[in-house]
C-alpha cells in the first residue's frame, strides 16, 4: 500500500469514527432527554367560539320526537 492510499484509508476511518461517535452522543442525549419530555406540556384552553347557534331542542310540536 502506498502512502497516498494509506492516508486516504486513515482519513476515511477517522471520518467514520467521528460520525459514529457523534451519533452515539446524540442518541444518548435523546434518551436522557426523553425522561423530561415524557409528560406533555399542558395545553392552553381553547377559547375560540366556533358555533354561535343555540342547540336545537325538541318540543311537543316536533313530529320527529314522538311527543304529543
């Protein structure tokens, strides 16, 4: 193996080792952070009004209710 091939091989191995180490570190951080995010943040109450019509109430004149 000549010197150029040796340097190229060493550079590739170093790069692969760096990527593997960074991935392991990120995975470890995600796992340790998962405990903190296990409980979801409380949601803000929905204050928007989407339906302003009153509910339809059945009365005795409605033939669909069966009342007389």
